């Protein structure tokens, strides 16, 4: 039995006592305890692949702040790693793959990984975190979106323009769709396994969907997000689709079948809520850079975001999960995070 279910209730657009809040990258390098854990572990992957360490990092922000949800400490690239691409990290450069996809033949060799073997460490972490949370707050499981995972799988790492993956989509669309289909199958299996292990809500991060123009987005990202939402619908776990730069595509996303849509700060919550017409819950959408502001500035911006949602939602604050519009940065002040979390709860109290 959950002691605090306001996050899940808000995702179902049910009444809550105040607006729930959690933060993307709430477990991360801005916390000194995270930095100490990482130093002891030696590397990011050593932490992510050790269920006990992943559990400890997941719980760290909850010991500091009265957040309304925990999110599994992991990485979106665990799935392509399990598909044989060989994930590694370079300091200052981020994730890389030893064996990126360079031809249709490489794509033909891909298969959905076994969730009980190559990704067992993720499920073990989910189960351990659920036990340690002991019903205090819900646990969010997550995955990257098919398009976002394909970006890294084809490029072999991050990119300024995603030229290789867009060229594949333009020049070999059949191969691109084959890749997106197998990755979609893997994402559905991965999120279903996380739910079976104990995750109570599921978020899909479409981090790079916003780099696509409208026609390419509707062909190479949206249908796969909708397929994931439909496949997970029978599970008793709300599905959140978050996309950086997804403002131009909100009307399509509202009709995708997801329970909630996460938006960034390039759209007002008033506009998003008005367009949603109560079909979905909304999550977001404070610019993370606002955490560099003074406590007074942070409180003011929290008020602006909460009131913006209310004004677009017919005067009601229900159906809103407060979050940032993207992840936190390592140099942010934990004291400023405390101000944000406390003010969301205080100002939105019903």
C-alpha cells in the first residue's frame, strides 16, 4: 500500500492534496553523496550495472527532498548495449558504442535482448528499490524512445546534427523502419519487464525526437511511441511520453494513447493544457536553468508554471505533475532544489 500516491493519482487526473513533483536527473552529480558513490564505484556503468549501488543512488534524493516519486537510476542506452553494440563512456564526451550500426546488414542482425539475462541487473535493481522504498512513494521505470535509441545506435554516440541517422532514414527508409521496429519491440519488452519487477509508472524519453521536422517526426518517431503506449495499456502502470522539443507535435502526442505527456519549457503549460482538453495528464515544465536563480526567483517561477497549467485547465490544478523541462545539471545547488520542491507543495496545496 502506497503511503504517498499523489503522483499516480495526478497521472490518472484524479484529485490530489497538492501537485506532485519529481525531477529528471534528481539522482545525479549535483548531489555530493552521488559524487562520493561514483568515486567509490569507479565508473558510471559500474554503478548502473550493480543493483545495490543503483538502488542507493535512486534513494539519495528522497532522503534530502520530499519528492513524490523515485526514478530508477539507469541509462537509456542499456537496451542497445544488451543488443550487442558495446556501450562505453568517455569522460567529457558521453556515451559511445564500440559497434555502431553502419549498414542494413548490421540492422538485420539485431534481435530483442533477453530481459532475464543481459538486462537482469536492471530488473534486480527495480525489485530492490521497490523493497527499500517500502511503499513510501511510487517507482518510475523508463526507457529511451525508439528514435532516440536509433540515433545513438547509428551515430555511435552523441552528435550535433544527427546526420548519419537522418541520412539512413532518408536513403534507406525500409532499413530505418526495420531498426525502429526491433527497437520498439525491445522497448516494450524492457518496460514490461520493469513493470513486472515492480515499476509503478513508465516513462519514455524521446530526447531527440524534437530534432526531426514534422513529416519525419510523424514517420520515424510518433508511430513507434503510439505502439509502445498501446502495448503497455493493459499494464496497471501509467505511461508518460516525454520529448525535448516536442511542442510542435503535442496534438499528435495527446492522441497517442499515453496517459501523460511531458513537455519542455518551449511551450507554456497553459497552451499545452488548453490543447490537451483533459485527454491526458501533463508533466513539466520548468526550465532547469531557473535553478541557478535566487530562492525568490525560483519560487516566483514555480508560481508562474503552476498558475499557467491551472489557467489552461479550466481553473483546475488536477492532472499536473510538476517537473523540469529537461534534466538537471551537475553544478546546480541542492538547496535550490529544496526550495523548488517545497514551494510546489506549498503553493499548490488544495
